[in-house]
């Protein structure tokens, strides 16, 4: 039986080809790369549609009544995030706004009107005197407010700095001479 | 791990090729199956848990690759052709089951002991012994019956 087995499959000499083994071993890695690239392409193709869906069903957006041909924005420098969007209210004397992606609406113009939205502190005023603002935190710390006036819309927006919302005790808006234009206290 | 695989490849290549050729039924397919099996081993080397020996783990991959090669073959070898020319002895391999053939090949061509064969085929050591004995009996009877 041993003789027969010897002759059935004679010994196979040769050194083999280890490089060939390594080449074959790499093939699936290439396939994985091709698959990953295809996945990325597919993701890019689907992303816009997904974005539309998420935006539509997600948080507030700049109202449809806004004149989108001329939108102004405030961008947070640290993150590049748009924290305020505003535009004229079509067919009205007023503005439409989206603040911190959480509050949106349209408001008629009123000479001295100031609106504060909390938390976090943000708002707008039609009072042209306002040029700066400050707030006091619950811990008693004074924090300056970001104040931006948009001449085109004749409105001034204000909000707290930084990424984290702060719990505030009070906020004050000032004119160019440092005089108090408006003062707000918050209850927690 | 990669170095150990290369060392195993270089030191045991004739045995791997011989067993793979016997299982695949074709020398070229058998040698190719060994290359492919080692490529698989290289790719999956991190999945080797060290529960058995590295060689047993590789044998398992080689046997599977040789089986795949045999199943993918378009033309099956005729075992009695060579005998008809008088150049090879006749043994009725067809009388053996697939498992019996594999155990015979691993035992005679690779000189593996029962434990190593059991690990390579993922069966118990007792099954290896019983199957090998049954295969031997069948082959001896067949040899005695074949006219020379």
C-alpha cells in the first residue's frame, strides 16, 4: 500500500514562491479599498438627499417668509458655525430670523422694540442706539455680549460668546456712551 | 507570525503540495491550492488563537483549499487511466470516503500523527484512528483482489 501511495502522488520538489503567497494575500486588501471607495461615493451621492430630509424634519429653519435673496449671518469664529441668520420679512416691514438653530420667527419693526430669547441668551433689537452689551452669570461673573448691527435690515442682534450656554442672572444693552438702553433680569 | 508561516512554508512545502495534489486530484491544482491556502493564512493570521499548533491550523486551511480546488475542477481525473497503460498500480480510491482519503493522505504523505490529523480536519483523535483503520482494511482487500 505504501508503494502504491508513493506512486499515486510522487514527491513534488521545488522551493515554492513565497512572494506569490504575499501577492495573493494582498488582493482582498485591494478589494476592501475598492469597496471603501465605492461606499464613500455612494455616501456622497446620498448625503445631499439625507441632509434635506434631516433638515426638513429637524429643528427650526429660517422661515419661508424670509427674503432669501439677501440673508445676513453671524458666524462663530471658533467653530465656523452660523449662529444667526436674518433677512427681510417679505411683504412686511420687519425681519425673519433663525438664532442658534433653536429659535426662528418673523417680527414687525418697532422703533424701540427689543426681544430677548433664552436660554442661551440671544436676541435682537430695533433700537439703533444699542452698540454693546454685557451679562452677569449666576456666579456673579460679568460676561460681554456679542452685538452686531445689520444696517441693511436696520436691526441689531446680540448673544453670549462661547459654545456653552450660560445661566445668566441679568443682561444689559448699552449705547455708545455707555448709558443703559435696556436691562433684563432672568429668573431660574 | 508572518515569519513563522514563511518558515513552515519553506520547511514543509513538499508535504503540503503532495497532500493537496492528492486531495485535489491534480498536481497543478494542488500546488495552486497550497499557494492560496498560505495566502489565506497570511490574511487571517490574526485569527489564529493558538489553541492548537500553527502547523495544524495551516493544514486545516490547506485541506480546505484543496477541497475547493477539487470541487472547482472542470475535468475529473480518471484514476484507472494510468493503470491501463501499465505505468501505475491500481488501487480503488473510489472505495474510500472523502474523509478516509484525506486521513490516508495526511498520514502517509505528511507523516502527521493522529493528533495533528485530528486538528487539521477538526475531528477527534479516536475518529482518526478508526477511520484510518477502516481505510487500510478496504485498501488491503482491494489490493488483494486486483490482478497484477
